[in-house]
């Protein structure tokens, strides 16, 4: 097996998971790693760092939202969101404006270039999700996504998610 790419190799590893097969933390960590490892095939050439495409999507769905609200929705520190937003602003994809009298609170929205970038990325992340769930029936896919949304909504109570 190649040390630099633990998911690839000529021989398939066989490991017992034991109690970890029922451990949500382990399963979510590995699932996230699977998603992240394969995302480069779909969006790697767009030049975004982790989180920026998600930010574009949240801003597109919530024009004029506060940066602080985006941070809460992503469980990110204010400084992390600020850095990602600053890069998107520098690229001409996002505009910030002071929210009220306090200039520390910024509302953000996509520029026309940001809308174009989001549409390009959105199509690719849709294909990425479809590739990950190709072995799932429509009912299984819908149930998995419903359960993940429920997990998030019940454990991230400081954000009121509006779901379709």
C-alpha cells in the first residue's frame, strides 16, 4: 500500500471495527475524509480552500447575512470566517457592508462574479455528491440526508436552519 495515499493500493485491507462500527464520531470522521479525498476530482481546479465553496453556497442562499451567522452555521471561529471571506472579497466574489452602526458586524453578498462562481461550483458539488451516493437507492439517499439534517438541527440549536 502506498503510504502517501492510504485509501489506494493493490491489496484490500481487512480490519475489524469492533465497537467503532457503532461509534458516530468514528463513522462521521471517516465519511468526511472520504468526501474530502474525492472532492479534488470535482472542484480542485477551482482554487478554493476548504470551506469557501460552502460559504459561497450559504451566502447565495442568505444574501445580506452576517458573517457571524455564517460562522455559527459552520461551527467556525470568527477569525476563520473572516479570513475566508477576505479572500473571497479579494477575488471579487463577495461584497461586505457594515451592518448597522457597528462596523465590526458585516453583512455579505455575492457579486455577479461570485454568483457565476457559485453556479459553476454548485454543479460540480452536485456531481460529487451523486458520485458518492451512486450505490444508494433514491430512498436511501433521501433518508441519509434527512437524518444528517436532523442530527445537525438538533445539535446546532443556535442556528435556526430553514430546510426544504
